[in-house]
C-alpha cells in the first residue's frame, strides 16, 4: 500500500518528492552517461592513509572489497600529478585566485597534484554489496553520527577534535566509538536547524549506500548479482525517514550544482592538453565536445527553477551564533572525511571518500562561497578536478539510488501480483 512512495514537500526544502522523481527520470540517463566520460571516471585517491582515530583491524578479505587500480600511464597526461604540480606552482604566483578558499573546505580534498594516492577507474569498481559488515562498519557509522554534536558549550570540543590527527581528536572519537550504545538521532524539539541538516545529509548518504548494496547484492548460492528486495525492505522501506533523506540530498546537491553552473560551464572537462588545442585529432575533439554537451544537459536540469529554488541555503547559519556553528559544522564534516580512513574495506572506502568529498564540495558551494567567489573569471582555480569529479559522481550515486527505488517498487508490485 503506497509502498515507499512518499509524496508532498520534502522537509527543509520547497521541492515535492514527485518533482524530484520526475526530474530524476530525465537526469539519470544523462548523469549515468556523463560519469563514463574520461574526465569524470578517473579519480585519484589515497586508500592507504592510516585510520587516525583507532586501531583498525577489521580488514575485509572478500574479493568484492578489493579495488582495481589503473596505471598512471593510462590517465590523460594533463591530469597526472607531475603536470598538475607544475600548474600549481605557476598559478600560485598568479595572485589570489589560486588556493583562495582552501580554509573553506568542508572536507579533506584528495590532492591530484601530490605523488600519494592511486588512480582508480570508477567505472571498473562499481559500488555494490561487498560483505563488509559487523563491528568495524558499525564503529565507523557510529563515529560519523557522533560528530552530530553542536552547540556553544561544545566549542572547545570542536577545536580539540579538529581532525588534524592530534591527540585530542583521537581521544574524543575513541570514546565516542567505545562508549556509544546506538546511533543517535536529533531530537526535533531541541535541535537547531544546522544539526538537523547535518543528520539528514549523513543519514541520506548512509541510506543511498544501503540502496546500492541492496540493488546489487550477491546471491551467494548462485553467484549472481541482483536486487535483494528483503534487504531493501529491512534497511529502507521500513524506515521512510531514511528514504526521505536521500531525496533531501538530491535537492541539496542539485542546488549546489545550479549555484555553481556558470563556473562548471567554464571548467575544462576535455582530455585535450591545452598546448595542443586546435591541433587535436578529430576523435579527441569529438569526445571533448560530447562531454561538454552532456555536462551542459546536467547543468540545465539542475538549473530548472523548481529544483534550483528548492533549497534555501540562506535559511541556515543565521543569527548571532552563526560563525561558531558554521565553524563547528565544517570541523565535524572534516572529521567525517578522516573517519573514512577507518573503513576496513577498500571498495567501501573508495566510494565513502568520494561521496563525502562530493557532499563536502556541495556544502562548500552553498555555505562558504558567494557569487563573486564562484565567478570563473575571477577564480578559475577555485575547485580542483578531484572536487568536480567527486561532486558529479555523488550526484550520480544519488540519482542511481532514486532510480533503484523505482525498480524496487516494481519488483514489489510484481511479487504482490504473483501472490
Ligand atoms: P548499517 O548500515 O551498518 O547501519 C548500522 C545502524 O545504523 C543500523 O542498525 C541503524 O540503527 C542505523 N542506520 C542504518 N541506516 C541508517 C540511515 N540511513 N539513517 C540513520 N540511521 C541508520 N557495504 C557494502 O556491502 N558495500 C559498500 O559499498 C559499503 N560501503 C560502505 C561505506 C562506508 C563509509 C561504511 C561505513 C560502510 C560501508 N558498507 C558497505 C557497510 C554497510 O554500510 C553496512 O554497515 C553493512 O552492510 C551492515 O549493515 P547493517 O544492516 O548492520 O546496518
């Protein structure tokens, strides 16, 4: 009965569930194709950073947890670390545009220009069921939800747990992990809007990951990958608020992309090296043009007026305590990106890092940058390639989740009809 079909306005937004679903039917095929294009499919990430908060022994030995790396020689030259570190050096001398807003980052950015990290072809490493579960994964989720702690009395905690690997951070999080009984949800009566925002974003990410697990589940008896309806019922369908948070994240990320659309329109998403522009072969020129055109399609969908005005970032971080709350929010979200180093399964860590970085980039666009900062002429180096890749792949993850919800509705209807 009305199985997982929410309707009406999504709380904290002026968008209806139905609008997002309708937009997603248009968005999903485009973004699904876009992330297959070279600019969006290669991601450089350091999967071997130590967990800074506790001793992580829960390494997942399943084959499904492993990540296939790509040789640097397969990556278009202009995105390799040597080329990027050369660009960084020269642009650092150009004045204030480069590295202008690093302090405003909501998460630790994977830096493409450093030698650390591995190149990953995301298309070869789909996010799906890996078998990673139990104490290790629960400790990570619990630590992430424990970061949802705001308030002026907590200002000292925020600075001590600033996530820079200091002793304070380690102690605070260790006690959070060991001492926590369950996962806390914010109490509506006494919670500030920013705390609810944090919770919704995290719960939406968690729910989206759960949907991917259920949508591509390994049937261990047949060795087949297929949707698992019971998994979806247990984790999502019986928890409508989790599902609602996925829709909320869709609105938030689309709003961020719409806000920065002029910046993305000017972003170089082509494979062709700058030095050979104009002399490029027909195939690379056509490929670059196709990437550009798909990106423009996605930007236009995000800019649709009913979506772009669906989330009002100006409603948050107002009032006398706003600067402190914003600083705390940023600190906590940065801690979440450090907690990702504690995920004991390479594949889960890869997608966890990417999505935290994507949401962090959306939060930065919404809450830390004004129109002047987002002006591509004034600030061309504002976002690193890794942030752009993470943001659009995160939109793809959310869009695919919403698409899978529709698939599960149909699977459910078919099972009902068969009974
Ligand atoms: P969990 O999903 O571990 O949830 C723990 C508890 O959190 C639940 O009991 C419930 O109380 C609460 N909860 C659950 N969902 C929500 C929500 N949306 N909002 C609020 N509270 C909630 N496994 C894979 O197979 N593939 C992956 O790609 C993968 N990626 C992961 C990435 C990260 C960053 C992490 C931490 C884990 C990942 N895992 C992945 C593991 C997966 O998320 C689960 O932890 C695992 O499947 C065990 O699930 P569970 O049913 O015990 O509940």
